[in-house]
C-alpha cells in the first residue's frame, strides 16, 4: 500500500498472501463492484476481499459438487486429490495427508465443503510446504529480519539457504530473487521468501527427476541407500553414508519411492544437519560440557572443535562461525553449534570431491588405483605423509578391484579422516604434524635437554610468545596466571604436556583477541552479515598463510576497478595507516606473531599487511569516501560486464569486492 491505499495492480498479490487462489476475472469483477478508481482505501479493501471471497466460494462449491458424485456433501482423500490436480495444484503426498489431518477434526478422512476450503487455503498460503517446514521458515525469516521491518535483504537469500542446509549456487539464488522480487526493491517480505523457497524446492525436485533418468533409476522400483547417495551426489549433496541410512530407517523409506518420500528425506536430513546419530551425540556432549545458560561463547569454540577432533585455521573458522551466528551475538546455541559442525564436515567433503575430480579419469569417472594414494595424501589423510597399515590394506583392496567411483572414494577418505580426528582429539587438538613441530620447538627451549623448561629457560618462551606481556608490568599478573595454569603439577618447570597447554592458551588468546577486534570492526563499519561474508571470501582469496593481506596484494585488488595514480595512491596509503592504528591496541592478533606454534618471531617495522578487521575498516572508508569514484565504477562494471546488478543499496556496499574479484578472475 502507498499513502494508505492499495493499487489495483497489487491486489492480486494481497489475495495470494491471504490464501486465495488467484483469478483475474474475479479480481476485475470484485474491484469494479467496490470502486471505479484505481486504488482502494482500507475499508474498500475489506469490501473487495469480501466480494472476491463470494466468487471464490461460489466457484469452489461448483468444483466441490462436481466431484461429490454421490451428493453426500463430503469428499474422500482420493476424490479431493484428483480435484486438486484438475485445479492445477498437486501437493506432495505427505503434505496433503498432513493438512487433511490438520483440518479434518473428526478424523474420519472425509472433507465437507468448509474443510475443503480450509485445506485449499492452507496449501495456497504455505505454498505446498508442510506445517513444520512453514513454521521453520517463519523462524529463520525472523532471524534474518534484523531490524524487525517485516523484510529481509534479498542479497542474504544465499546465506539463508546455507544456514538451512540447502545445496544451491549463488547463480540459482540470484535468479530466484529476480523471479520473485518483481518490484526490484532488493528486499523480501515473508510471503516472497516462502515463494523463493518454493521455487528452489521445485528446481531441486526437477533435478532429482533428471538424475533418476540419467542413472536409470525407476521410481516404481525399490531404491537402496546406495541409489539415494547417487541421487544426492547428482544434485550437489555429499552426505555422510551413515546419516543417510539412519534417516531412511526412521522414515521407513524402502521399496517404491516417490518424490514426496525423497523430499521428506531431504527435510529430515537437513533438520539433522547431515550429522549421524553418533556425531550428534558427540556434539551435544561437547555443548553440555562447555555451555553456560544454554549457550557457548565464541571464545570457547576452538576448545570445542579441538574436542571434536577438528583442526581448522583461524580465518576459516571465523568464516564458518559468521555463517551460523546470524544475530552476531558472539555466542551459539546447540542448534547453531550443530550447524557449525555441519559446515566443517561440508568443507571436508568439498575438498574430497575436489581431490577426486583432480585425479579421476574424466571419461570413466573412476579414480585409478595408481593415483589413489596421491589423492588421499592431497587432503591430509595420512599422518607423516604415509598411510598406516589399515589404510594401506583398504587401498590394496581397491587396487585389486580396479579403482573407485566417487562414493567409494568418499567412504574411504572419510574413514581415514575420522581416524585423524580421533588422533587430534587424543592430542588435545593438534595434528600429528603440528605435534611434531611443537616437539621440535620444545627441544629448542629445553636448552639443557633434561625434558623440561626451567624458569631460566622460560624467559625465552615468554619473550617469543608473549612479547607485550613480557615488557608491560600491568600484564604481568595475567602472564603468571597463564604459566601457572599450564604448569599442571605446579613444580615450576614446563614438561612437554605443560608446554602444549601453554601453546593451546596462546591459540585461544589469539582467537579471543581476534574475535574482539572483529566484533568491534563489524559494529563500527556497520556492514551486514552477508556483506561481511562477501568481504571475508575476497580477503581469504588474497591473504597469505598467516591470514594477512599484504599491501601489494591489496593494491592489485583495488587497481582493476580504481586507477592508482600518485594522488590516489597517497590517499590509499593514508587509509592504510589509519586502519592499522585504529585497531593497534587490540592485543595479540593475526599480525603480532608469525607462524604460531613454530618459533615465534616478532614482526618489526612498519606493518605491510592487514588482518581481516582492518580490511573491513579500510573497505568502509573506501565506500564512505567513494574513493576514486569506486561506487560509480563498480555499478557500471556490474551492469556492463559479467557480474550481477546490485539488488539493494546495502548489497551495493559489498559489490565493489565482488566486481574486483570477478575482474581479477578474467
């Protein structure tokens, strides 16, 4: 509505939101009955809806009577299902059954006319989704409607889908938005969001149908979990086999399988975050151990991931956390922690798939035995670069069988990595290689070689690992507390296990301080979560092994869009210095030490690299000052080039980074 009135062109959309089936002739007749003008005020709109409802009830009654052949005044389930098909609506079997049970108060399985109207209205309102799916959409929409305006940023649809566990591409998400956001406002209200989900569901079902044809699977014949895995791989999922079997058993999916059954499987699989029962129990156990008031603070997440056997670099970990901590609260509930673990597993699965594609035969789609070991080594399946006895035996078996398809490779790689996770869990969060490096570092500090670091030898450790604390008397109590916590037996010396605890503390401090720094940067720059994610992806693609963006890389990132002559270079250098000085006091962070876990080396002199919070700050300055007309240049580039048009003013803030990345990739 505009100025308290709704235009004739918009009443159809309003009717759909109220659960009515749209008919252009009924709209015209009802509208003309109420007014000769082109708009309706609120009281006229009520009259219009009433007039439309009269015509809708009249037409619906005619349809109902047509299928009520015995004039009993009720329809059974089969009659009703056929009526819906003839009306152009064909809901999934389980959805139809659920909504009939919801409306059929006496439970007799028969629908009178009023119940028939209620069922069709619910199916229309929910766009063919089940009640539980629809309610989950309500929850996630409210989560992403951060300013409580009843709308969410259309550019965040991809993040919503990631949050819900859907496998889709940025291109599909953008196409869906263009189809639904007809007025081009760049925002989605709840109804538009549900329509987006319907479009994506229809596409996913169409992909499943195509995959069944491609793999010669007949819906009328029995389907096995192995067949289901094949279908899921074909539409972009790389699920854990154990999780698939468990969902099939719970839903009793066996024998003939319908697309309704396939969709029910996907819904439950996503609800469980793709985790097996054993994985969920382990995650829940870790949550209960570390949670306070049913939440875990982001600062404790590294400990939890270590407990679960995940060894994830800080930058990647921060990226994953940002995708589940949608409200930027700095804490996660149990369901968000499960989502985080699902993202960790998905990242591993993607690396497995990439390794398979790299080494498999392009024609046969089979990984030859002679490349199997190299493929597994490329994703870190071997400790010290060599397969253990059990893995070697499994590899030999596949050599005899002549190679592996994708499913067999995923099965083998997951087993190898599961063993590695258990080892990481036993090693307190360190991989075999990290443990070996730390042992070498310990020996450097243990100058007399007696197996422990004495107080005298500890001086070198403190100078290297905690340079600020070593020179600042105010931080001395905190330093002593850290060392005392590491010294488990309190004998004043650090044995190797004590040294490991100390280095874990260093990692946790680094994570905590970086988290504080990043939270401040997000707050002060005002970027939305989706924009932060876009910037982080750009930053990560150009950062070095220490998760820092060198100055020369930053210049190469800027230059394809903004010319860097002397004047612009001078302005950019000033911004760089300001970004560094703004966050200098945040303590131990990415740039303070190099190669944490190896012998730390203090970085001296003018800093020539930015960490991610500093990158956010400088991007904020570039956008706010329209540095080198960057907004106009980016908009022109995205309109004329291969990029996509910005869908909202807020997404325009991140468009510069995306355009630059696209230009560099050409």
